[in-house]
């Protein structure tokens, strides 16, 4: 049993400051005032609060505002019973600052890596029903912008069937929007914009682009991108504002190049399987890259800019498609001349479809 | 025992030094970076612990007992309860626009905006409540039993009323909301009473409000007097053009200079009136910073940030707190026997909502 003199105490019930002596009895202690004795209190309930002027301030679990302030050299037996001082808090104090900083860096890098890589494994695990519901919610009837004629639909159906083994779980539509673009959305939805179909010089060009978008669907790129975006939003949510958004965009951009290459590979394989020449798709990219190089500032319409931003590097992709040509193979056109005309003029013929767009893609 | 406040110096005194603060702020910055921002909750807590412990009220330092984990949980809650639903609502309204249901989408977006507006009000209230409940003086803390949901409604309608007559009633809404907020708060057994008046604020507000018009009128008068003095560009030659250009630059600069200055002049008056209307039992408060103090403070902050290429930003919490404490004043007396522990509930989570909306507390 020992007594320590230089201590101040607030009991948490009133703001009266009390000069006390700490009387230690085993694992418990009393606080002695001239005429009063507070306690007993258990050392196991004591917690470190803060450092104030030259005193360490301790609190007591479950007693709001209870304070014991010890200044000067604290005797060893009392010191041994008190909890450790807190500096950075929990983990950092236990590891030490340097080790904690390294550990946090590694953990952060691992978290970012998981978010970037796991969608590849996670996306196939998402049930098709969720994918479809999301697609329905997003696309619906596209504000009545889908074009439809019996002959045009039949031509599109034939084209899809030649490019994919399970055409039934794909919804391919042509939208009456004058943009050179095409998108793959959740639920097997592929939308070709009329601007792209109109400017195509052969059905083979449309087949290549369509097979590319089907590639996005089959490789589950849409769900991957969605998961990745959400994961990055969570992981980088801690970084404020612009820097977070910037990092986020850069990371998801670098990803989309990769999936573009995958979709291109899928497209070349599908064209090969359908006996459609990839030369059409190559010349399509050729024209795009010419427009991109020469006319980007003056005559460019938003159509090209739109396709370029989501499908970059047209020239190198053109080379890839050219290389996939098999010499001596007996290619046949993707559609007959009549079918092609029907598909190309479908949106002109369908007067009920609404035109233009009141929204932005990104 | 009565503690009378001697008027030789303010009841509030700040004893911190920026060198000590730097030893907290720089490791905080490093840990925040390597944890992708997650450490910032603990960083904030460490900074407050330091600032509070260096703040003396009468004869005892303040204590900050908030925990990093509380702020972290608050942030997670805000993300789950507000962030995620917002993302879902945004997806739905985008889908509706896709389908051409623009009106429904607009209604949903408006509802979302109103909800955010309401929650911003609640967040302001709860941040103040959280801060008071974690601030101890002589073992006694503050708080409020009001969850702030009513205040959220008041925040909505009073802000609207403030804006409706071409923003002329903004001073009324600001003062009235300050009073609402503080009237719900207490420290120990005593409730705050906030009775600030808004009418004395109108003159400053009109000054701020009219600055753009005054500048415009000044420019017109200057132009007319130039013309009247017979100075045509031809007659004055190159020097005339130069003088004209200089005046144009001064005009633009003064717009960007006078407007913030007028805003600061208004804010200094607002804060003085708001704090001046505050009472706690037998204590009255005063904030002595006047417009020139605020302007100097503001300019020094900008200079520090610019000269340190932005790193000085980490000292802003220190500078803000020092400015606040240095100019705070209290009169009256406290009976420490009567100052008993607060009975208010202690919320387990911190300023999550506020953190999510990125607004300041006082
Ligand atoms: Zn693509």
C-alpha cells in the first residue's frame, strides 16, 4: 500500500476541482480528500484520456467526466498499474509510426489491386436476372427511339445469328440517333446508332462493330466496369473531391483499353466463324482515324468524337483487323444487297420512331 | 466556491504553438495519404485533442474526447444511408430519361435535392451537438437531447424564406437558424440561450449585396466623366489607351477584391452578433474580431497557402481555432458546485452527415 500526493480529481458529477492523494490497494485505489474518501476504483477501468499542460489525464470507464490528473514524476508502482499513453491511437502506437505507414501503404495498394482485378471474377457471379433487370431499367424502349420494320428486323436477326451462337439472350436494336456510335449495356442489350449504320459502306462494317459490342456482352465487360467503378468509388471515397475523381477516371480508363482489345479479339473470331471478311471493319476504322486526324478540329461532328472517346486508337485497331484476314478464304457478304438496303433504311422507313437524343453518354 | 472572471485577460486563452501543431499535422498528412484518406478521421481527432488541450477557459484546459472511430462510423453511416440510395436514385432517374419519362425523372431529382437540403440542415445541427458532447471542462460536458430532425425542417423553410425576396432576408435566416441551433444546446445542467437580432446586420448585408451595382455605377460615372473631359482615344493617343486599360484592370480586380471583402465584413458582423446573443446561465459571450481582423486573417491564410505551394493548408485548422479562441470573450461568473454533469444523451457516432456534405460547423 502506497500513497501518491500530487494529484487532482474531478468526480464527473460537478465541476469542483479536488486535490487528492492516490491510495493504492492491490488492483484498486482510493482518492483521499481532506475529509472525504472517493472509491474504491479498479485500475482495470482506468483509461488514458489526454495530456494537458504537464499532466496526464485519466478517465474511468462508465463514469462520464471522471478525471484523475497526475503531474510530476509518478511513482513506479502507480505507473505500472496505469494504461499506456496514446499518441496516434490504436494500431499506429502498437506498430510504431514507420512500420504502420508501410503497413498502411501495402494494405492500400492491395485494396486498389483487389478492386481493379476482382470484377473479372465477380462479374460472372452476378445472376443473369440482376443483369437483365438492370438492363431493362436502363434501356426500356429507349424513349421510343428504336427503329423497326419487318424486313429490317429480319436482316438484323440474321446478322446477329451469324455472329453469335446464342442470339436469343441478346437484344440488338438500331436507335434513330445520328451519331457514329454503338453501346453495350447490361442485360445483353446492344444498341447501334443509326448514324453508324447509315455511314457504313457495307454490311461487313456493321457486322464487325456489332460483333465487337457482342464481345463486350459475352466477356461481361459492362458488369465488370460497373463493379470496378463502384469499388473505386468506395476505396477512393476517402480522398476528397477532385483528386479522387481524377485517379478514379485514370484507373477505369486504363482498364477500358484492355476490354476494348478483348472485344476486338472476340469480334475477329466471330467474323471468322461467320465467314465475313474483316476488311470492312478495317476500312471503317481507317475512315474513322482519318476523320480523327484531319478533321477533328474543323469538320468533326459530335458523332466521330463520341466514337473516338469510347473506342480509342482506331489506326492500330485497323491494323489488327487487317492482319486477321486469312488469305484464300472464301468470304461472303454479311447480308444480301436487299437485306442491307432494308437495314440501312430501316430508320428512314420507320416514321413512328422518335429521333435525336435528350441525354448524354459517357 | 465562486470563480469570478477577472477582466485582465480574456476568459479564453490559447497556448498552442504552430511548431507543436506541425509535429501532429505532418505525420497526419502522411498517414492520410498512405491510407487513401481513411486516416483523416483519426487525424482530425488528434488535431482537435491538441487544440482543445491548449485552450484554457478561466483556469482549466478543455478536453476533446471524441474518437477517430466515431467519425469513421459516422462517415460509413452517411455513405450507406445517403450515398448509396443517392446513387440508386440517380441510376433510376437516368433510366427514366432513357425511356423518355422526363417529367418523372425531374420530380425524382427534385425530391432528391429536397432530401439533401433537409439532411444538410440536420447535419449542421448534429455536428454542433457532437462537438459539444465531446468537449469537457472540469469533467463536465455539453450536448443536446434534440436529434435535430425538427431543425432540418426549420433549416429548409427559413433558408427558402431568406432567398425568396431576392435573397434580401438571408441575414434573418442565418441569425434565426443560429438561435434555433444554440437554443437546443446545453452545457452541464444549463441550457444555452441564443437571442441574437438580425436587424443590425442588414446594413452590412446591403453593402455586400450592393457592391456589384455600386461598382457598375462607378464604372459608368467614370466613363462619362472621361468622355465629358473631352479625352477621345485619338487625342490622348497611346497613353490614353494605356490609362483606359489600367482602369479596366482595376475595375476587374476591384470586383474580385471588394466582393470578398464585403462578404468578410458581413460575416464578421454576423459572427459578432450571433456570439454576442449567446448566454449560458450567468455567462455572457462576446466575439471581439472586427472586419479588419477577419480581412487580415483571411489574407494571411491565402498568403500562407500560396507561399507554401498549398502545404500550408494543413495549418488551417490551427489558424482557425487560434483566431476563434483569441477573439472569444466571456463575462459573468460560474458556480462550479452548481455546474453538474450533463444529462444529455451521447451519440455514438460523429459528424458523418456533415463530413459527407463537406460543410463547417460553427
Ligand atoms: Zn468497345
